[in-house]
C-alpha cells in the first residue's frame, strides 16, 4: 500500500500523463525552476538519479564552503584571507569554478530535455525554453566570469609578490618602505620622488606614516649594514672610502642611494648578495639601511610604486577624486632669464576634482607653482596614493578587477611575501578604524641639508607612540 502511494506521488513528475498538456506545462515550469534553485533536483525527480545526486552534492558542497569562508572571515579573518590569497588555493578554486560551470551547463541542457516541450501547451513552449536557457546561461556565464577574475588575481599575486615564508613583526610592528618613482625617459637611474616609511601595529593596524625628504643628507647606516664600511660616518661624510674629503658618486641625497649602489659597482660590488633571492635589489636594500639609520626603524619590506603607471590603474578605477590645493600647471618650465613659468600646456583647477589617469598623474608630477616646491609635490603624491586606496571599494574593484590587476603588475614591485597578504589585508581593514599619524620630516621641523638625527629619531618615536595601542591602565 505504501509503495503504491509513493508511486502515485512521484508519477506526475517522473511518469507524467503525456496526454495532459496542462499537467506537462506545470511540470515543465517546476523542473526548470527547481533545477535552477538546486542543480540536480530536476534529474533526481524526473531523470538520471545518479546525475541528480552528483549535482545536489556539488551544490551543497559549494554552499558549505561558502558558509565556512564567511565564518572564517568573521571569526578568523587573517587566517582565512591568507588561504584565499594563496596561489595554489586560487588555482584549485579556479578549476573548481570551471567544473561547476560545466556541470550547470550539462544539468541545464538535460533539464530542458526532461521538460518534454512537445507535450507542453503550445503557448508555453517558447517561454519555458527561454526561461530554461536563461537560467542555464546566466550561472554558466557567472562561473566563467568568476574563473577569469580568480585567474587574473592569481596572476597578479604571482607577478607582484614573492613566494616566501611570513616574517615576524619587529617590536610588535611591521615597517614598510614606500618608494614613489616617476620613470621618465629623461631620467638617469632610479631616484625616488617620494620616500615614506609606514609602521603598522601588528595587532591593531594603527599606522604612522613618516615622510622623508628626498634631499636628506648624511644618513648614518646601521653598524651591521655593508654600507657602513664604505660610509662609516654617514652617507658621503668624510672620511670614508672615497678619501679624507668624503663624498660619493652621486648627489649624496637619500633618493640617490639606489643609483649610487646600482650604477657604480666598482665601489659597491658584492653588497647585498642575497637581495635578488629575496625579491629586492642591492640599491633598495641600501636605501632601507639609510632609512633605518635616519629614523631608528628597521624597514622589513619595500613597495616601489611607479608613478608613471599610476595613470593606468586610475583609468582602470574610472578616475580618482582628489582635492587640488592650488592651480597646477601641466608641462612648462622656468625661464632661466626671467624666472617665470613658461610653456604651460594647461592648468588643473583648484578644488575637488575627479581626474582621469592623465590629469591625476600631472597632479602628482607637477613641479612648478607650489610655494614649498618639492615638499608640496611629495604631499600631493601621498594624497593621490591615499585617494586611490580609498576608492578601491569592493564593488569598484570587482567590476574592474582585470584592468586593475593588469595595471597593478606595472605599478607595484615589492618583496612582501605572498604568505603575508592575508595578514596585511586584515591589518588594512583594521587601520580604517584608526586615524593615521603623519610625521613629516620636512622644513621647518627638519632641515634636510643639516639634519639632526637625534631629533629625527625622537620625532619618529613620538609618532610611533601615538600610533600604538594605549596601555589598559591609561584608557579613559
């Protein structure tokens, strides 16, 4: 009796009355909708049960993985992000998504077959067919899009970041050297236009940004630095390996350390032999040591931003909104006879402006017309970097991910290990809850041509203290 009842309940779906168009129409609509909501359910009810169980199992597995990811992002954010940014995981995930897309396509086509359209009411045949195709093609297209995004992300991570183990913080902080370069054809060697050191609390994400003038001189090198044997009293300070008169091959400015080491191997040959294996270069390692000597903080990583490539990522983002403090010239130069600014192509007007890549690049690059010259230029470059990061919201990034990933490989070079991406993304999220402390080592506080490094280190220490968690006993 029970078996007969089960058969009667199943019959309208699995063994329907083919002579009843109303029943077949209702059945077709249900199969299409159920097949979309729970892939495999149409096969389980009306077709190959083995295929149906496979489809439902894969679907439930995908839902479980998504729930686990959400729980991980809620309760173990850093660890989960580390997994989600792992190259091997992304490779496996990419092909799993492709597999799910193929499965959905197979199930969708089979569901359309199971509807037996020729037995459906004539006026419903086209709507049912269109609905079935749409509910098959849209998820398959979504899976293809997701697989493409994952592949782009995996490629960008592999191109930008190095494969290396995670590094522990120093005194509870991660220190990252930011170098902004403007790689133009008229430039000889790589000389950063902006130099900043970012120190981030490893637990709270509280950050201090220390801005260093590129014309800073006499930087002392740590005793353990190979540069200290050549410049024992500071960069270019006498006496040194150049003689009792001191000096160096370049300007002896902070931004010339890279060129000094990279372009003059006769004096600096063999320094930092393991730099390449760590994703760095001897010139960058020497710059790290110079910044450490100046500030007292040890830069563990560097991030080199090619300002010339900023236009690509800004265009990929759809432009960037910045506050232009004053009229800024595009092009132009100072007439050596009159001292006036001439040959300006056009001006960027002051006020809040939404700039495309070309104009944003000139916002950061413009050399003339500012009261404080290069120091104002350095500040605009930092403002532009902050504006780009602020406008890289999830929606914007997802919609333009491929363009951003492609531009990012041209924009960024770093020695940050890929194993630390999750940790830093987590810290970046936490940093939004704190006000960034800025320490600008520029005139009148600091004279780059006659720096007092004891004062500089005190200023840096105060900035770090202000960007550190408040002791519990001092909480108000």
